[in-house]
C-alpha cells in the first residue's frame, strides 16, 4: 500500500485531514518522531529545532567587533 507523510503545524489541519480521509476511505496513523540525544563530555546534546528563533542572539554580539575567526580561536579551543 502506498504511503504519504504529511507534516502539519496546527491541530485544525489534522481535523480537516481526518474529515477528508473519512470521505476518501483513507487511513491515518500518527507517528511521533523521537528526538535522539547524545552527549559530549557528559553534557546532553539535542537535535536542532527549526522553530527556535535565534534572532535575539544578535543583541549579544552587536557592536563588539568580534569576527568568526576570533571567536573560534579564543572561545572554542580544544584541550589535547
């Protein structure tokens, strides 16, 4: 049987899809996508979420004259 995956943001859309599915004799099954977690040095790292608004982070770096190279060399040094 062919399968289609539909992603929706609003539960109202799901109700409409369920109503259409009844009319067209289509079955709907819901699956939750499990988030995978990993850890780096004991700190849990989650998958990214596209709904997070990172625009507020611009206030932190605005006017500080920091470029990416300087940030990597000073802040993200790896210990060997």
